[in-house]
C-alpha cells in the first residue's frame, strides 16, 4: 500500500512539474514532426529544464565564457558560429563536436568547418566543470546553445529565455556539413534556399546575419570580391572604394588566404547594429552580407534598413531568431544521449 502511495506521489509530482514547465497556452510548437518526440509521448524543450537537476548550469557556463572571452575576444563570435554550424546539420544535437573515429566521419572536416570553426576547447572546459557539478546531466547540445547566448550577452547583445533539454547525437554527418551550410559567396537566392530548408525565413536570415557584428573572416572568404567578382577580373562594383583599397592592403591577389579582417570594422568587439549601417555604405565584408542589400529580394533590403535605424528592433528579432534556430530538430526524451565527453559518443 505504501508503495502505491509513493508511485501516486511521484506521478503527481511529475505531472505538476511538467505543467509548471509548460504553462497552458504557452506552446512553441516544438516536438511534433521534427524528431522531437518519442512514440506516443511528446517532450518539448523548456527554459526550466535544469531547474532541479543542475540549477547552477548557466552560471558555470558564464564563468568559463567570461575568462575565455577576456583572453581572446574572437571566442564570442566563434561560439555563436559553432551553434549555427551545429544546428544546420542534423539539427541542434552537438554533432559538430564529435571527433573522427572508426564509426564517425567528423563534421569538423567539412568544407565550411575545416581550419575555420573554433571554440571546441571552451566547450570542453564548460563540460568538464558541469560534469564535476552535475554528472551526466547537461548535454553538449545545450552547452553549445548556452554558450552562444552567453557570448551574445557578454558582447553587449540581447539576452533571451533559452529553451533547454536537447540531447546529444550518436552520429555526425560530414556530407551534411558540406551540403547545408551557406558559403560566404552565396547569392541572396542561394542563402534563402539554405535557410528555408531549415524552416527559417527572410527575417531570420537578415537578423541572424547580424551575428557578423562581431568576429572576423579570412581573406579566402572574400578575396573574389576584390579581384574577380564575376569572372571578369574586376572587383565587386558594390564595394565602397576606400573600403576596397583598405581590404587590398590586407589581402594580396595571391597568397595571404589566412589573413583576417573584421566583419564589422566599425565596432568589431561590440554586439550592436553597426553591421547593418556598414552594409548601407557598401562596407559589408562577405558577398553573403552584401547581397542582403543588393540582391533581388526587396524584403531583405527593407530589413537591413530597419535594423540599421533601430538597434532595439534588431536585438528583439535576433533573440527570436536564435530561439527558432535553437529549436531545429532537437533530440529529446529518450532519443540520443548525454555525452560524458563532448568529442566522443558514450
């Protein structure tokens, strides 16, 4: 009899906890056909996911980030990009963190990632601190999402309530990393195709491109704009002249592919709306930045102008689009696992 009472209490407690975590009418539409369900039972993501199992999770993430970003300012942009490159391949499942092994062809070797994606050591450090505090509780996929938000906040950008409860994949997709991540020389039509494939729209494209308000890019990613934009050995005519001459001093016609230039030279350390202001002046670094304004899609032009005028509008939409990005096909419930080491399956 006592055993039955305990069962009833536990069941009641679980249902109360779940209903508190997901108040009625607060439906984000997670789960469903995006692989976020197990048969007959739906597990959504919730900002309160670690409320009882690891309440200090975000504090631990932030303390590691503060030190890492103070040591290397590029870390913030690298961690934001890591989240983006993870979610665009198989969903937000930390597949990008897996190293090569007998069973895994690592996404780190994909064209858009090789010698380019950074921040893995910071994720390792966060994971090891979380394993000490709350063993086998916080997933690597959630760490990547928390690190992206923390990096934004520590750079002066917006904060948002981040849904948690993602689990880690046991697989990676090298093919997916080569196929699904938009290249820096993409056209506006190409960018929209990549984004729409993920269920993201024009507004998400322009807002998430605003992450380029921090960080740098290698010469290899924008060199064609300086020397051979349309296969005619001419520069991109949309480039501001003085900006063009500045970039030529950084990036010679041959060699120097790994030299770097800030994506937003106006305020490269600050998360703000300067990126959009520079686009309006012909000073966007990558082709994929410039085409938001010069491409054939009127809606993206209008959004660039709006975000250049109104920073709070940009911050608001960036937060919403980051939540949407973080909800791409997460593994939840009994799917996937919580890795002990982010680089290896258990």
